[in-house]
């Protein structure tokens, strides 16, 4: 199943690598990643599409635990 993730991350070294690594370790394959810096210069808004067989709640709870992840929303792709 495919999921769309909307994340807000701190602009910190390695933040993107930690998000991608957490997704892959939970069995989700990243298909696309797009992001932009927020006007305050402190945060990134990241959109990511992933594919995997596990429930989206497993991924959402793990990403929410990351220090650099300020917000995460996961929804099924239609």
C-alpha cells in the first residue's frame, strides 16, 4: 500500500537521513521525496510517498519519536 507523509522537520544536520532510515527500517520503501524550507528558516516541510505492507500507524509513531520531527501526518494514497 502507498502512503503520503507530510512532515515538519527541524533544519538539523542528518534530519532527512534519519527520517529515510526510520522509514526503511520499518519496511517502507521511499518512492518520492519533496521538500522546502519554511520562511522562518528553522524548519523544513517535507512530503514523502512510501510503499509498504505494514500499517501506517507503525511508521507514524516511529517518525514522531525522532527528535528532529516536529509533526507527521500519514494518509493513504488514492
